[in-house]
C-alpha cells in the first residue's frame, strides 16, 4: 500500500491491485419502457417482465405523412409564447403549420434539437437552445418537456393495457443516446429525465442509458434469417427494398460447417439468440452502423458463447453524418439559387412556412434512389413565393433562370423540379462521410476478420445510402445486412437491453480517465518545473494518476478502487477533479490534450465523536473513505463507503460542472 498526498484537501491511498469485477445487481421491475429519442423522429416501446421478448410498440400517432410509418413521431416540440408546453410530434408540427404567420413568430417551435447536445463543446445545465423563431430557452427544459410527454403517453397506455400494474415505481425506463456521446451529454439526458419526473435521484437505478448501436446489436442477435435482408443479393440496378432476397441462402455453407457442432448451436438458441447468431461461431465479429438523423454511430461486437453475450472490440466511433446533413445540403442549394441572406431572413420571419418547406423536401428525400428515373418535384409554400417577390422585386422563376444551378428548374405548378442526379448529389457529402468512417474502422487491427455489417437506424432506410455502402464495402468481402424493421431496430433493442442490461459484457473505454496527484520527485525522471518542496520533502506535482486507459477493455461490474482520507477533522465534503484525454500515455494533467472533465464528490457524515478506531482498525483521527468506480457500463458510476461506520457515502461524478 502506497500513500500519496494530493495538492488539494485530501490524502489518497492507492491500492496496487487489479480492478475487481463484480456481477451487477439488476433491480426487479414489472415493465421496461424504452424511449428512442432521435434527432428527426422519436418513439417508445415496452415489454413486461412476465414476457420480456414480447415487445409492444406504441400506438400509431395521430397525423403523419402519407407513406411513412407512424410508429414514431417527429422530434418536434411546440411551446406557447409564454414557454408552456403545448404539444409534441405530429400534433406540434401540424398546429404550428396552421398558425397565422404573424402569430407563429411568437410561438417556440423546436426541431432536430438533439444534435445541439452533441455539438456543444461546453455543455452545462444552463446551455440554451434556439427555437426556429430565434428565441432561446434552457436546453434542459426543452428536453424535459419532450421526455415528460413520452412518460405521460406511455404510462397512460400501460394503465389501459394493464390496470393491475402497481405503479410507476415498477417501471424501468431506458433512454437511448449515441455511443459517441461523451459523459456530459449522457449526464445531461439523465438530468432532463429527473426534471421530467421519469425517475427520482433517489431511485437513479430505475433509469438506464442505452447506447444506440448497442441496442441495435442486442435486437439483431434475436432476429431470424427471414427478418434480415442481404444487400449483396440485390438485383443489379434495384433501388427498392422489396426486390432483395432473404439472407437465408447466404448461410447455407455455414450451416453445413456447424452441423458437427450441434451442441454449441443448441446452447445458443436456448440462450435466446436468433438463427443467424446460432449459425455464427463463438468469436465471430461484426459491425453495427447506426445511421440516424443526426449522427452515424459505429460499434464492433464479438459474439461470446455459451450465453450469447457481447464483447466490444473497439471503442465507439462515428460523427455528425446523419440524415440532417442532406437537409443542410438542400438549404445550401436554396441559398445558391435565392441568396443566403434571403433564406436566413425567410427562416427568421416566416418560420412556419420554412417548416412547411422542409417537410416537402423530406417527403421527396425519402423517395430518392440511385437509379430512379424521372425528376422530383418539391412544393414551394405560397408564402415563400410571395415573400421572395416582395423582398427581391422579381419572382422565383426569374431567380432560377439567373442562378448558376442548372439542374433545378421551375414547374408551372409552383414547384422546384429537381433531377434525380441533383437529389443524389445532395446525399454525397453525408454518405461519403459514413463510408469513410466505416472504412477507417475496418482498417483497425482490432477489427480484422469482420465479415458482417448491420446497417440500422432511420437513415438506413434510404436506398441511396444502402446502394453506396454496398458498392463501397461489398467488394472487400463484407456482407451488408439490413433488418426488415430497420427504423425500429434501436427502439426494440433498447427494450431488450432494459430487460437484460448485462448482455454487453465488455466495453472499451473511449478515453483515459484519472486524477492529478503528488508523487515523490525523482531527479532525471520528473521535469524540474514540477518540483514542489513541502515540509522538507520533494514532490512532483500534476502527476496524472490513471484509472482507466483509452481503448482499454473493461468488464461490466469491474471496479477501480481508491481510498481517500479527508485532510481535516470534521470535513464534510471531499471534491476531486477528474481529468481525461484521448492518449493512453499522458504523464501530467498539464500535458497537451489532457483536460478537466468533471469532479468526484463525496458527501461525508460526521465522524465518530468518541475518537475510537474505525471498523478497519485505523487510528483515531484518520478517516478512510473507499470509493469504487465502474467504467464498463454505459455511464461511469461511483459508489463509496465510510470505513469507520461501514455505511454508504453519497458519491457522484459531475461532468456538467465545468
């Protein structure tokens, strides 16, 4: 055991031992409700503990668009001019659409706001979101309004389906987030859930954070062969989902090879995995590419026998290459035709009409296909046409003629007529970003041997994306597979994850985490500018004492333990700054790339007043607090015990305090 003094308010006792793994204890709940909170669309689903694999989808939402499944609703929130909740989803969108243009300017309409949490570099509880009319509101309140809507909707449906359900405390809630989100964004969603009343801080275990590609992976492992589509077997030139053959024939050879290992296959099937996974052998690897509205999220899993658990082989990766990138490209195209200043003014002064225009584009975007024949017509709202004439003094047809954009024409029906090549061109920056990320991942040594890629998420429904991924990756022997219900894969998987959160047994730490400590100064090894002399002793300051390294494999329930002693008798709170970096070999907290990312706080009860030794036999006046941190879950967790009383200490890590 080695004692090291910290430069702040405590002493740290470092136990030089391997982290200890403990089996996580899952609380008992009657029902699991998962909320897939997406950038463009959201929804919920649930299952009862009595029949965990029977997933109940939420009722179809009122309103909606022709040809679009209504088992999700747009991630649109409408607040009154006073900031009170009015509606969410289709109802919010349609009501806002019907408002008088002048009246609409006072209402707060939020859409695609999830991306703001991903892109915010200094996310805090005070971060603001901007409505389409330019007015701002605390992001935490916006998210809480949306989550409260889903909570009330789900509990109402549960009470109707199961009147005997004891109460909301028997519900385990699951929230989905991108795997590439950092800890502050995950904590932000948890704080929003507390504010929305999903769960209380005292019952924090009632809420699980599920990583979106992990949820998809958990669901895909349950699928039967006929529920999957193999893009490599698509007929040449086809752009429609229904023309692809089932994946069954693709695994006939594997089935023959595994016929002699029936015991392994039977065990897997009995463990609850689907036929596809039963045909795979232990150690087989695959990639899940979650292509959503805001981000692309990649994860690599290895199937483990005998229970079909999953092991992450490389830390989650990806970036802001979701379907909204295509929307942004369309907005930039409009700017080239009508002027960027006009588009900015129109969005600000006619926000409801701008929403109408984006809805019209979304409908045509969904029909885009790589080999489609014929142009695509996009309706321009009358207010756009009228506003442009008043602002510019000529009509939109004149603007199109004068612009350098020759692949968009004006239709006499009042529509923009766009060639299929032009529409596909809008997809290219986003699709190229997705393919480049996948190719970069496949080049990693940890990912060698992957033969299967699952394409999931709402954007994965796009024939343009499917064709591009297959064309780029199919030639390297990678089989690209799409589940039939690709847009609901994450939602259904989140329900299954809530029923068995231990299914992902090993994860990779995305960053290196640790604290700053004082070590004995060693001349020649430590820089002279780090020397601190205190009470005649020579110390090296700012040493980065590592808890876990980037890309390190961490098992679920594995604990990193440290003990801390308050510096002063009667001290009631211990606060320790946490640091993180992408590098594995950082030496000091002042190294480039190392940053303060949060704080570990320990709230202490009054120490024993009689001066007696504590439960571990430590001398009077020396109080030891043992903290255990877990880095193998979807969130970093901490627990602590006061050795003197053997009682739990209130411990928390705050990533939003910066």
